[in-house]
C-alpha cells in the first residue's frame, strides 16, 4: 500500500493506543511515533452487576470494548480538531469492529483503510512492513 505523507496510523487493541505519523516520501513508509494523551475508558463499571454469559460478556471484554470506544472518541476529537488529516487503523478484529461503531462521520470520510491485525506490541519496523504489504 502507498500511504500518503502525513497520514496518521493508529495501532489499537483493547488496552493500548499508539499513534504514528508517516513522514516517508511516497511510496516509502517511515513512521514516527507520537505521544498519546491518556485514553481512559468512559463507561468503567458498566455491566459489573450482570452475570457473565454469551449475551452478557465478562468484565474483561466490557473493559476492552470501553477502551476501544474511548480510543475512537479520541481519534474523532483529533480528526475534528484538524490534528489528523487522514487515518489508517490497525487493530485486532474485535477491537476494529468496536472502533467502527464509534467513528464520527468525518472520521469515516477520512479513513484510508484498516488492517485487522494485533500489532500494538510490535516494533515500528514490523508495523511499517505490515502497512507495505496491505
């Protein structure tokens, strides 16, 4: 994939959000990691009094979903504030589905694509290689 210069790449899982900016000259990808302000789940404790069944996920899954919703809200704020012009998202499939549910219309319009892969603990080189193959 050719990733346009200055595209933001968000790498997310149920616990962590990492942001990178592509500083490479097309067609090369050279990611530079950016600092992320602390993303806190907004619905902490929701479902805590419910039994854990397939209809009512366990607390761990609810916490991951809450974090994904908070990460999407953070990306929406950055997009609406003009700090992100174009976005590419890498996340495990479950988190990716939860993120998609919470994107603002402007975020959806400027989303270049996504990749269903868990790379939050990976090196920049590994993420760049995955983007090049996408």
